[in-house]
């Protein structure tokens, strides 16, 4: 089972459209957005994917974002998402609060997914694999503009360039 991961899209519609094409091309089961979509109007570009969102620190009208997520039949988890995927525990938090980050890392997740830093990351902290897909803010370096394809059954992570 391959899932898609994206974060910090910051209303970058061209990157969102390219990312959606890539997720569809790779037949992902669903996509996790780890926060900072920014504008409720941007949610519609994810229509056609099975989407799961958390809030980031820069997200605007949160009630409207949740409404737009429902319109595309997506799911919004608020600030923290906890999932079980093929017997793997997955925690998702945007990453903008170091105390919550530390608490999430102590929970014993197999995967902890975050955004906020905009820098792609794949590292181990004890038994937890920590993943950040990178950001899509217009000023980010081109090497930051990535998505992740995560195969939880094979524990395989592939970063894919969006630019």
C-alpha cells in the first residue's frame, strides 16, 4: 500500500496541480497533507484524491478549510492525526510546537509525519521513522519542492520532485 505525503503547499497552485498528477500517476491509496494549505480556496485542487489533512500554523479560516475538505470528501483531523495503516502506527502533526513534536516522538509511532520546516527529511529517532516532504512556498529552494510516496508494507520512502 502506497500513500502520498505533502505539506506546506502555501497556496502554490502550480505545485499542487503537479503533485496531484504525481499522486494519481502512482495510484496512492490516500494522501496526507501535513498542514499549511493556507487558503480554503486551495483545497479544491486536491479533489479526486482520498485526502487527509491536519492544520498548520499558517492556515487561515479553519472552519472554511474544514468545510472545503468535506466538499471534496476529504477528512480533517484538526491539529493531530493518528492512523493505523497495515498494523503500522502513524502520527501526523504540522511540527510548529516543539513540545508536541517531542510528545509525538515518545508515543511509539512507526512513522511520524510533519511539515513546518519546509526541508525534506527522512531520519530515525529510536524506532520511529520521521518524515517531512518539504515545502512549496514560492521562496523555497527547488530541492524543497517534493512529495513523498510511502510504502508502509515495505517501509520504502521515495521523495519525488514536484518542480
